[in-house]
C-alpha cells in the first residue's frame, strides 16, 4: 500500500518527468558521421566534428511563415519529423583523419577543433565562406586528440591525446603552456576543466582520473574509475570516455562502460558520480543493458538531471535523461540510435543529439543502387516546453 | 567385447588418457638429460639444406586491413589513424605498426586478397583449408597439410604445433581426411602438455615396465578398431616422447627479461617466444593464435590496443629469424579469416569484409619488400587481379618446395589436388 509521503514523492517525480520530457521537433541529415556537436554562445550556429575530417557548420534560419510551412511540410518531413531550420554552410576543412574534439570560446567568435592526426586549430566560425585557421598546431599531440576542454574564462584550452599526455594551451595565441605527463603513457581519452577554473581532470584507458592544479600543472590526486576498464584477452577495453563537472563544481561525472568483453565489445553504459571535495564516488548510473555499451557524451542540466548519449551494438544506444537520485532514466528517446554527441542550445530549450542511421552494420558486400555507401549521423532536435 | 571399429566416447577418452599417461611417464627417463641442439648448426655441419618450416600467425576474428597493411588515411572509410613510411620506399602502412614498418623489407604484403565467406563459421575453415573445390571430402587445415606433405623435420619434433590461449592437448579435428595423426599438438598458454615429466621418485625399471605394459595393452586395444585412430594415439605418444627430450624448451627461467621485453609482455608476445623456440627445435609448422580480433564495436581503440602488441611480437620474431638465418627457410604468414568492412557502423566498429583484404607473408624465398596488388582509392574493392586463398596456398606450397599444381593427396586411392585446381601460385610473390 502506498503511503502518503510515497505518493507525494511519486507525484513530484511524475510532475518532473512531464516538465522535462522533450519533444522531437526537427531533424538534419548530414551525409557523414559526426563525433562532436557544439552550439555557439550566440545560438545562431551549430558545429559538428566529422569522421570526414571537417567541421560541419549550420546556421539557424527563421522558419518560413505558417502558410509556407504547411505547403513545404510534405517535402521536408522525414519519418514525420520536419527538417530542422538550420542551413548548412561551408565546412572547416583544415583537419585530417577525424575531427574528434570541438569547443567554442565562451565569448563567441572562435571555435577550437582537434583531429585524430594530432592537429589543433582555432578558427572563426561566422560568415558564409569556408573558414580558415587563425592559428594551428599541426603536432599538438602525437596522433589522436581525443578530447578538449576550455577554461571557464576561455583563456586556456586543455587537450588530451592517445600519446598519453594532456596539453594546456593559450587560446589567444595557440602557445603551449604546459604538457602534463602523469598517465604513464596510457591513452588519455577525456579531459575537463573545473567550473572554478583552478583544476583540470584527465581520464585514461585504465580508468585513472588525474586531478591537476591549474595553471601550475601539479598533480594533486588520483580518482579510481578502474571499474570502467578491463583487459580481455589481448585487448584493453573501455576507459574513461567522458568527464564532465556539474555546473556547481561539486560533482564530477566519469563515464564510459563497465566492460564485459572485448572484440565486439559489450558492457553496461555507466556514469560514476564522484564528490569533488572528497574524491569519492557517491553514485553509479547504469544506463542500459550490456549491449548498449558506451556513454559517448553527457551534460548536466541545472534542473537536476543528466542528458546522456549512449551507443552500443548497432541499433542500440539512446538519448537518456536521468534525474540524479533516481534508478532509471525518466526519459529515453525512441528516435535516435547509436548516439555519439550532444549539444544544448545556450538560449533556447533545445537539445540536439547525433545518432546513426539504421542498418548501419552488416557483413560483406552490401550495395545500394550498385554503390557501396557509408553511414551517416542524423541530428535530432529535442525541445522542452520552456526552460524552468 | 564391443569390437566396433569406432570406439565410443568413453573408451576413447580413457584409452587415450592411458596411452598418454603411459607414454609421458615411461619415456621421460630415457630422454632425461638430452640437450637441444640448434637445427641450423646441425645441418650446416652436415652440409645439408635446412628443412623448410612455417610460422603461421592467426589473428582470429579479423584484422582490419585499413588499420594494418592497407591504410587509406583521409578517405571516407579511412578511419582516424595515419599511415607511416616503411623500410620499403613508397610503401606505407598504418601507424599502429611502427616496428613492422622498419622491417617490411624482409616480408611481403598481398593487398588484393578477395575471398568468399563473410561469416566466421564458414570463413575460418574455408580459409584454413585453402578453399579447394568440393570433392565430398573434408580437406585438412594448412598445418595438417604441411605436416603431411613435408612430414616431420629430422629433429623428431612434432610436425604441427599450435601455441594458443586457453587449454592445450592433441587436437586432431582439423586434419580432415588425412586422419587424426596429422592433428596439432596444442600448447595451451604456450605451456607443455600436463604431466610431461615423470615423478622424480619413479625408478627407471618401473618406467620400462610401464612401457612394456602400454605396448601390450595397446595391441589388445587396436584389434578390430579404426587403425587411423590408433595411429593417432601412437603419434601423440611419440610426440610426447619428442617433447620430453626437449623439456628445456619450456623452461621459462631460460627466457631473459630482455627477450620478454623485446617480444612484449603480452599474451601474443610471450606465445611468440614459445613459437620461435619450437621452430628452433625443429617443429615443421608452428601456429600462434590470438583471439579477440572481431571488432564489430569500438574498432579503432580496439585496434589501437591490439595491433601494437601483434606488431611488437611479429617484429621481434622476424628479427630473430633474420639474425639466425632461419628466415631463408621459414615461411612467415600472418592473417585472419577476412578483413573488416570499410564502412564504419554505429558501434564505431567494422564488420566482416572478404571482398578486399591483406595478408602478410614472407621468408622461405618469397620476394622481400614486395607489395602485391592494390585496392581502390577508398579501400573498398580490389582494383588489380584479385587473389583468393587458393592462390596463396599454391604460393606457400611452392615456396616450401612442393609442386602445388601436380602434387596430390592420396585419400585411400582417391587422388586429390592439394590446392584449388583453378588457382595458381602468385608469380610476383615467388619472384
């Protein structure tokens, strides 16, 4: 029998769920796969780091008048979802390999992008022409730059690489401030700045999270996220794939998978929440069955929930909204699958997630109209009624 | 007593155990104290050509050609990695193979391999049997084929040794119509068969008596049973004898730290050391298997973890084969059952791709530094003459001194070609 306090709590949870359940309002169809997404602070541009070595740009356009919208509805809808009103612009093409890290200066105007061949670029994202680098570091890391994070004031940038280092840069000049080498050569897969700007954290393949004092670069302590790592046969599996601080800086989300096996990797998509002050884990979120595998991206919403993008066996992986303190997500989107990137609009109650087309896998020759076609990342635009 | 020619499972299990136990116990003393002598030195002293051998590295599940021997950086399906220059001018391979990049002048890569099966269940046996024409018989795997066609080396070592993760034992199921005798002696985790050494307190005379008893029991057991199976038991017994004479091969204390580091302190690295020792001791065909290469998910970080370990181990064994001169008569093969799809799936993985993939091979007179064939700009299809596994079998048999187009197996009077009738040796690889 339900008690009064339980009923009250259930009613509150239901009200929260209804308040923060978003609606799918739009969709874009870039023809390549997207690894990272960011909105610019003005909210007019959306940037996407691609597997094609470019940064995609879209600019917001006012939707047409209501009559025009009705007329064009049939043409622009895809699976019942209208095309999002974001017009593609010339891409930024100075990268090689994959564009695997992307951030935008908090004061706007400049984007920072990094690729899997070790190049780091700063460039202006506005204007219709193909952007050119303001500065670039062709060998910022020896190989794959896996992640980057901006300091809250935008003056510094931290990058993480499979070369086992974290590098700190001045965003204005591109000058290397310091290189941090405490991961013992292990691939560093994620990096984040504390909202106060006095600390950087970096996470590696073996589940070690290092806390560095900023700007001195002194190693302060190590947090244990080794639950996100497993050696299976010959393969080192998992690792810290995402690091995010809560806006108040009191909690650190360390995310990846609890690996079960390598090769066709399986594992439970997992977020470990650490109390920043004590450095101790205080919660663990398991976001799906073991074939859903990785948390690929996440962000904290100040209303008290996490938006999490997961991806596993083709066809699995979702956008989950998970209220802290609850056992299960209060919302799991039905549309997107194999989600790899998230971005939240700075002004509007809007969240965009990069998924993957359906039927993305399959052995052997699978031709469409006689051609061998690659996969792509549809972008799904979710909207809340309004920000609370 | 049931005289059925094929004994039942229980008889089979017990009898084999008895035979092996007897064999292991009985012969240990007789071989005690014998020392291994290097084959090359022995043959050089006798003015003979050393026997041809095979090192076969099997990456089970499917190495990605794009993350190894045939990178296509900067293309739609190229993945995140760079290509690096090698010791062969103009040849670039994936950055995950820095050690092999320095040694590509010793070996060759075939980039135009195009096979038929995209599933493991069909692909593995088909590839390992050379995909011959269907004649209603089960062909042997390559190791069994070489064991049959070349026989054991003069060393008396087992002709077909398989260094693998997990358990070991005598594995006869891949010998096909050749019969169980041509199966593999599997060294699980690179370790010798259990109970290789007799108990220390067992007197010599007791060993001798047990030996006599084993022969007596064996004669009784054989009557009315499948001769092939008994033949395999005897074979296993003799293999055990041969190994007992070389117990030091398994003495891990004789492997230096430097050697372990050079090969890499990984499963494949340490297994490769065992494989090299088996070759040095005179095994004809040594297979090293690494499991876990079926990277349908997280392909790129998986290959970043896997490939450098393989790279280090393979480079180290090639260094040793070159230094000892053994590469002149040791055929090297490193391959999987297929490659991986150019297309990158939603799990950031690559699926199975037999259409266009690569095999590394070398030694035993094969062209050094050769690059055979090519794929198209995106790495999707072969743009030169495609080579099936049958072509590779012909080429490897030829390199081993076997006339692949005229030699036949004799399957109880049925002549069978040793490789696919419609295929032929790859001339540019043979030189």
